[in-house]
C-alpha cells in the first residue's frame, strides 16, 4: 500500500524574527528579576500592561507561560499537583497547570531558553477579571505564596454596549492602582511616557488586526493555528516598538501571499470559523487534520482578543478602560452573536467549529443555544467538539477526527 501523503503546512518566513524577539523578551525578564534596579510585574493578558510598562516594570504574563505548558504538553502531568492542594480539576487549566509547574519546580522556559530556570519573581501582581474570576484567584495564590502585593480591576460582565458608566468604573479602578505601583516602582507615573506607550499599543493592535483580516483573502494566507503562535508579540510586547516592527514584516509577507494567490492550506475548499480556545497540545495535529481535508480554519474570536481599536494616546487611562471593556469574552450573547454573524460574512465562512473547553466555561459559547440560534439565522452549519485548552485528559483525538471528518463531508454535500 502506498504511503499516505502528509499535508504540507506553509511556513511563514517571518517566524524567525518572531522567535528572536520573543527570546529577547524572556531573557530581558530574566535579567530584570536579577537586577536590584528593575522591578517585575505579573499581569493578566488583558490587564493594564501599558500602565506597567510606562512605569518601568518588566512585565510577565502567566497566561502566556500556561499556554506554553499546554503547547509543550507538560500541563496534563502538572495539573494534578495543583489539585492536591485543593484546586478543582474543573477550574481553569491555565491556573492549575501554572501553579502545578511552580510546585513541581519546572518550566518550558528552561528547555527553550538556556539559562532561564523559571518565570521571574514578581514585585507586584496585577490582574483584570475581564476574562474570568480565575485570574484573581490565580494571582492571589501567588501573592500569599511569594509574599508580594496583589492588586487589580474587577471588570463588569455580560453587557451589550460599552457605556460611559462602565468606562467610568474601570477608569477609576485603573487610577486607584497608580499610588501602589508608584510606591513599588520607586517613581511617579510619567504621563507622557504613558501616552507614548498607549500610542505604541494602538499601532500594534492595528497591525495585528490587519494581519488577522488578511485571512479574508481567498485562499486565506494565514490560519487560526498560525495566528495562535504569531499573536505572541501582541500579548507580551504590546506597547513596544519590537511588536510593531514584527507585525509590519508579517503583514507584508501575508499581503504578498494574497497578491500571489498563496494560501495557508493547499487547494482550499472550505473555510471554517473557530469559536473558543485552541487545544494547545494539539495545534499541529489539528492543523494537519484540517489541511488534509483541504479546509482552512482561518478566523477566530480568540486571536482577536488583542485587537484594541479604542486605545487613544490623548486619553490614555480612559481609553485603556474602554479597550479592556470591549473584549468579546465579557459581552452579552446579543453582542457576541451579532459579532460572529459579521465575521461569517466578512470571511466567507462555510462552517463554525465550537470548542467546548472543559475548564474554560467563560470562553466556551456552545452551552446555551448559540450554535443553534446562529445556524437558524445564517444557515451556516456548526460542530461542537469537546476538549480543553491544556488538560489533554479531556481530549479524545479519535472522536475529534471522526466528528471533524463527518462535518467536512456534510459541507461537501452542501
């Protein structure tokens, strides 16, 4: 029997530059943790990173570390370590994997970056609950364990419109962080530096939006699986020139692909919207599964979580509040469904896959009838796959493959 031809994944040439700036970022964090002159802040991924950078903090994002634990398939063995100290296996597997790694004394950073043993020790932990309450519990545990201050923002949720009342609330909460941060940093907030940092974040987010929207081309030049990797600078380096320089290069490469008719998937036949978190430990496997079916998974709400069009250097703190409130995950189903309908049209989508992540209910939108409502309104079919972002014990590879293959067959028949 002839050997089955494996699908070829198109390499993005800018990846080398991304790996270099991510490496520089982690080594800088490591150096900052060893320096008596510099301070380190841990921040949630959609927390006030601009404020922290403007005050001179080196900023570490535990969610990024947790995603690395998932992508390297270390997470599943570490989650039970957190379970043994009382954390339920049903809560966020980012939290349990990261705390488990700390308890076990291991980190994917040690393998990827020689000389780095673990994430940097924090001087302060700063959270924003716009994603979920788990981040507050996560940071609070480290605050007790490491005896460092933990401060943050308690964000409103489940609203349709970002009103002035909500913006006022979060603005006041951000402003309330400043005295504590000034005391820890040993310096006053420089308003001009904050405006400059917000301006850099605004430019970064605009470039990242253009990168993602290049997938509206036919064939799509970038896949969802590519985007989960290339969003790294938008997450950990927004507010810096390095992120801007990188996305200019990446965007140029993708625009050239569009001009040349080059797709991320050979012979693209079907276009899929991915709703929910990635399965970090199965990125390559899922990428090859869909590529083998000549199907491009090309857009998601997840990767758009770092698109902040509301940043405004003239009103840095208020615009930060507005931007963080605009996050898809905190909005009502009314807003979410309208947003998804617009994306389905814009990206010429044939089908939707909902990832029902066991430990991430806040970012699983398949549990309260949304798939059925959207299919009824748009006529676009959907598939729900069960899994998790980090805990591979919740993932059935065979069931996922069978269900995806059957779903693509249905698209063929349509």
